[in-house]
C-alpha cells in the first residue's frame, strides 16, 4: 500500500486492522503491518501472574468467548481464550487466540520498518502496580524496544517508562484543561495522543512543543486532514487501510 501524500498525516493502525479482523489480535496486526502501514497501536493488560496480554478491556466479554476479569486469571488460563470477537464477526474468526505481548514482538521482527505504540491500561496499573506493569512490558519488548513507544493515560507510568529506558514515550491526554496542558509541559513526551472530539472548539489549535500530536479515533480522510492542519502528525484509525487509501487518493488538499 502506498502511504499518504507528504502533506497528509501518517496513519496509525488502532488495534491493528480492526475493521476487518478482531481487534488486538495477530491477524488484525499482521494485516496492518503487511499492508505497509508505519505504525500500529495496541493495548496491554497483565494476567494474574504478571504476563502482558494484548487486549483493551480488563474484562473478557466484549471481544472474546470467555467471561471474567483477565487480571484474576493466569496466563495458562488466558491461553485458552478465543479472541475472535464473536459479537462482531460470528464464527468467522473462531479459535483466534488472545495474543501475548511476546507474540507481537515476533510479528514485529518480520516488519523491521514498522513501529508500535504500546498502551499500558489503567486497570492493570491499578491492580498490579505501575512498577510491575512497566517492568513486565519492557521485558516482553526485548529485541524490538527501539521501535516500541510505551504510552498511557497514566502520567506516572509514562514517567517511569522513560526513566527505565531513556527512550521516547507517549502520553494520552484526557482533556484540554489548563491542568492537563501544564502537566504536558512538565512531562514533555515525544508523542501526545488526543481525542479530537474533546477539543474545546472546531478551530482550537494544538499546543506547540517538542512532541508529535496523534489524533484518534479518525474515521475519514476529511477529519484526518482537519487534524493535520491543526497540527497532528499522525492519526489513529480502526479502519487504517481504508483511511490510508483515501488520503492517498485525495492528493494534496486544495
């Protein structure tokens, strides 16, 4: 797949190619990476025994055929979970395993030009503690850590990840209040993720700094270009292939 024009944002595959495959699974991630997209973004939760798994929710019901809180289940138990998103896809992806973060590392090894944003979810940070979550995430990323950016809504976890590695990090800003913007200036991450629907107005600019802004969840090329004009260098989409194709087809904005 060709990438968007130079005057358009880069596309981040939000939970992989989640429009066509179960989100946060190896088929979804492989589809996005195999299409030549430069970035994927995934979510990480820890099992009861501290193993990082790629999944957004702490509870299993929305995206799997299992029930319960994965934070109270062992890695062995979670290895039996079917993550084929039956509520969206029926039986089309039945038997799709719930991936470990280590599985993503193997996949990234096959796509050396791609990078990944790894979001540590608050549910696991609260259950297991920041130190353990950051440690286990970094251990699992060994071998591709230079292409993986730890991110989180939790500012303390982001700070801890940076202190542990000295590498770039990302912060997911919750809103555009003065307190959040002050915190942004203190943290000064390399990437800042934001929900464009929470901007204070349609013409609101993005604060300038040594970071790159990443907008989510972007569904069409028009909104992607609006966010690019506002200052976003990247846009996240759960339908990344369609968005990248639309940005390529649009050509330079008039």
